[in-house]
C-alpha cells in the first residue's frame, strides 16, 4: 500500500461516495490524483471546489503526515484492506481511509454504540457507564464519540472490563475535547481511536454528523442513553436505522429535557433498555457473566432503610436526613459505609445514587 497516495487523497476530503466511485475506476490513489479533471469527470460530477481540492491534494506534501503517523504510533486502514472493519464496510458511503491509533481487531464486529448528550445527568452518566462495562465484560466492543457526558461515561465503563473504540470528529493529532486528552490516550491503548479526517482537521460543526455515521456503522446496534430533541445522538440513531441496524433507548424521567429524545425514539419503536440483557438478547449475543452483587442481607434496619431511599437518580444528603429522621452524623456514617461496600456512589455536590 502506498501510504503517500492514501494520505494525499484523504486531504482532498471528498464526499466518501465520490472517493469510492473514483477508486473503482483508478487502481491506486496516485493514479486517481494524476487523472486530472477530465479523468475525474468521466467517473462522477464534481463541483469546482471539489476539483480544486483534488488538484491541491495531488500536489500536497505528505512528509509531515508520515512523521505524525510515526509519532502517534498510528496507521492507516483503507477500504481495500482485508482488516477494514467488516460492519463499516457494509454502509453506504463507507470512509475510504481510516486513521487509527491503537488496534482494530476481528472481534470488533461484535460491537455496540452508546451515545447521548454532552450535558448528561448523573443518572445518564451512571447508566452509560454501567451498560458499557457490562457489554465489555460480555466481550462486546463499545463504540462512542469521545465527547463529554454520555460518550465519556461509556468509554470509561468499557475500559473497566474490555475494549472500546472512539470515533473522532477531527484529525488524530487534535485532542478534542481538550479535557478528554487522558481518556483518549486510554482508549487508544486499550482499543482504538479512529478518524476519517486527515491530520490537522479541526472539529468543525459539519464533521460531527459525518463522525456519527461511522459510530453507527461500526456497531450492530446503537443505544441512546440521554438525548434532548435535536441532539447529535439522535442523528446517530437515524444513521443506524438507515444502515439497517438496531436502535435502543434508555427511558428517563418524564420531566427532564434529556429524556425527550429517548422517549421519542421509544414511541417510534426503539427497543427499551433496562439492563445489558435487553441489548444482548435482541442482538443474539451471548449473555454477560453475572457479577456477584454486594451483600445487603447483613445491613441493619437503618442501613437498609436508607439504601431503599436511593435510586439511579441522585439525592442529596439533606433530603435523606429529612426522610430517615436520623441524625446527620449517623446518615453520613451510613452513606460512607454503603459507599465502601460498593452499594452507593457519591456524586458531585454531595449527592448519592444507588449502584446495586
């Protein structure tokens, strides 16, 4: 494979359908780029700006890109490679070239996407993390978009038990969002970070819907955890439907903005998700190994009563004190004990949610 030709072609940033049509006609990217306007027009119509980008790509230096591939320990996977992701190859407009940090494995055809809003609630983050962890424990690769909120929680959950793939809406040399730099490094080391965009590509708005089709395309199904109306996660769900893949949705509180999109998906026929088993059964994947839940039969009546007041929706300490009518010192002591036993989790602002 001529790296230089594929890198140069990626710099033209053609629509994938155009690039694929041209690659059907010309044996190599270098021959494609050398064909010139007459050769390109014989295959597919191009706008003046697209022809200009192809001409520029044909002359573009790629030495720096090759250095970046080496520095980032990255590599290219092209549509002509045998190890190109099998599920992604099936979609309309599959990306001709993927820049990859980490490793794409054959087992990644058993993949599920988890997506949602960047402004996730504690409930949404916890559900995304739990589903991702349980999917990864079942040998399923979790795919998401490296964004804040639900995406980050999904990657973090999967990293606890197995593999995850992050799809970037920018070049691999651009850390976006900047606050997720450490998470991106972990995803690359324990799975893969992929992008169809060349080095230097900024996270422009138009790149996110393009990124979302790859997220859906790499997975057997897409799970939407929280998504307001108009959310990018709903675009990912639309791509999944267009690609003939399954769409799942997690119900939320009826009075929250984050639940409007997921509830709309449920009304339209998305599969309701209450646990990982709902996903695995629908996709005909092996059941996840059952983790041993922490014991609760040895709790005192006060401890069990307080635990029963907690759910996946966060509750503050003052509310728990009022509902239990116990002294604040006792409530805080019980919460600390329950947290150490893995039954509850402390959230920002001294809120708590039940984990088991």
